[in-house]
C-alpha cells in the first residue's frame, strides 16, 4: 500500500511539472525571442544566449524561456529553462537570457543539429 501511494505521488508530481513547464499559452504576439550565436563555456556546456523583446504597449513581469536541442532526426536531445535577467521588461525594451545545457558537453555538441527557444511563462 505504501508503494502505491509513493508511485501515485511521483506520477502526479511529474504530470504537474510537465504541464507547468510546457505551457500552451502563445506569447509570440507580445514577445519576440532574438537568438545570439551559441557558445561553449569553460565547463564545455552548450549555451544559447539571446534576448526577449517586449512588443506590447505595457510593461511585463519576469519572463521564463525554454530551449530545446534536437538531433539530425528532429528528436529532442535535451531541454533547459532560464529566467531572463530582469524583473520586468518595459514596452519596446528587451531582457537578456542565457540557456545553459548542462548535459550537452564534449562529443554531445556534434549531435545537436538544431535548436529552438520560446517563452513559456510570464509573471
């Protein structure tokens, strides 16, 4: 009985995490993601830097972005999230972000054939 409760708790936690991370809200009409060239840090992790531009006429709160890296067949190799480096973005302004893929290092860099980044949350 204890095992069933633990498994149920874990399954519910995973479902809640997935639905909160993979938001279905489309922020593209008010926010634009602008990517900069990728790089590898001293620890050899893949980084995708960029900025989120506020295209609306109102200030927005903190913004969270998600990046996904894909192999040559379009399969997701890895994903990561990051908050922009500002608590709010004024109309017409932007805020920087840096997505760091901790699990893409060394030979793993060669497996990445494409990537995308999108806004997944606005506070």
